C-alpha cells in the first residue's frame, strides 16, 4: 500500500473511531432534556425545563408581584428575554401550574385548577416533550411527530 493511501486510511479510521466514541455522549445529553408525562412546573417553586445547552428555558416568568407568564426565554443572558408566551394578555396568579399530563396534553391551570391555556395538539397524544436549542418546545407523540410551541 502506498504511503499516501495508508495515511488516508489511518485518518479515516481515527475519525470514525472518534465519532463512535462521541456519539453516545451526544445522544445522552439530548435525551436528558426530555420532559416525561406527569411532569409539572409551578410559579416560583420549580426550575424551568431547559434546552440541552441551557440557552433557552420553558417555565414561568414573573412580570408583576403576583403576575406570571408561561414563557420560553433566553436564559443565559442577564435580562431574560421572552421569545414566546402563552396567554400573554392575561397574567397568571402565583400558584399557577403547567403540566404535561399523563394523558399527554400540555395544560396550564390557575391555583384552583381552572384551565388558562392548553397546547393545540392534534392527532395522537404526546409521549414526552423536549425543550430544544432552537428555542422551540416540542410536544412529541408516540409516532415521533411533534407540535412546536
């Protein structure tokens, strides 16, 4: 084998080995950001659901003393900027909650349990949700299709 071909083969082999070694870490970091059915957030008491990089967060953003938005925000900057919110014209009171129900629906309720907002999910119910580094919160059903917030 010519020296040039040998070095190309070595480079290719090492590149493939490196890719195979790093692939499990990439898959693990993405899957750790999935939100399970039954998971919930409550105003002022829980950590938000973060994207894998921590760049974006889905959770409650305090706007007034007792007024909250359910929002996706840029989380790694000092002035957290809202990029999306549910029901933006009516702030939710403290004690409000958002849940990815065991029935696979994302539902936002006030402290009395009255529904304030629900994600518009058509088709099969969700199997989980995932906050992505794009700033989207995807609600993913059993077939792998998703609805994006």
